């Protein structure tokens, strides 16, 4: 049930308070996700690997970008393995 405007039954969570999620549970979940990713990485296509790279690229910058304050480079999303092969002239 979402918190609705005009609710008179409670004030909601105080501003700045933390979620009730236990950090150990969160770390265990992240470990499981990481283990699954490492186990199944070789099963991904090149296109899927590139999509992962692009999706998480906002989390990191190159040394050049950090030192110069440049914005990260924009990457082209390739929608299929065939497009990737065509881009690099690979059969």
C-alpha cells in the first residue's frame, strides 16, 4: 500500500533515516549476484558483454577523464552480433 498524500495515520519515516535492510543481507545478495555473473560470463555473447559495459559505464571514468574533468565518452549501442561483425568487418 503506497504512502498517500493526506495520510493521518502516521508521519512516515523521518528524513535522513536509513532503510531497515540489514547490511549483511545486502552483502550476501551482492555476493550471489557477483558469483552468478562470474559463473555465467563466458556464456554471454559479445553484444551482451558490451551492453553490460555500456550500462555500468557511468560508474567509472578513465584516468584521462578524472584528471582533465572531461565527460565520459559516448558509446554506440550495438543491437546485434551481426551489427558488431559488420562494424569490424568480421565474418
